[in-house]
């Protein structure tokens, strides 16, 4: 699920997502656990431009199955993802 947010609504995107409970991953994306276990977790990729940030959100249901691959059981829509995207929108004042 994607969303474009004007930068003037959130300021620094890295700080904005940190305040929402996301932590930065080594690949530059952000993740937020749904519970205490490592999975499931929300996973966000940001594409930052001069005017806005494109948020690409999905839910990683489990860890990648095979070593050396990035394939996973991800949900890109559905009620849980929609609720989290709505939370992001509300915090951005959209």
C-alpha cells in the first residue's frame, strides 16, 4: 500500500517514522513490530523527493524462508495494513 505525504506535513521523514515506533533497518527501510516477537512486523520503504515522501507499507508475516533470499510472506493490503496506513495519515495530519 502506498501513500504520498507532502514533506511540509511531517518535516524530517526519518524522525517522523521513529516517533511512530519504527526503527531503521540496515537496508534503509523501517520496521515496526506488531507484538513482542520479531514477526509479524510492518515494513516501510521511503522514496524521498524535494516535495514529498512516498510511503510503501506492507506487513511481513514471517521471516524469509530461504537463506540468501529476500522473498517473504508479505501483505500489501488488508484490514491490518489499512489501519496502520490510517494511523500514519492521521499523524501526518492528512
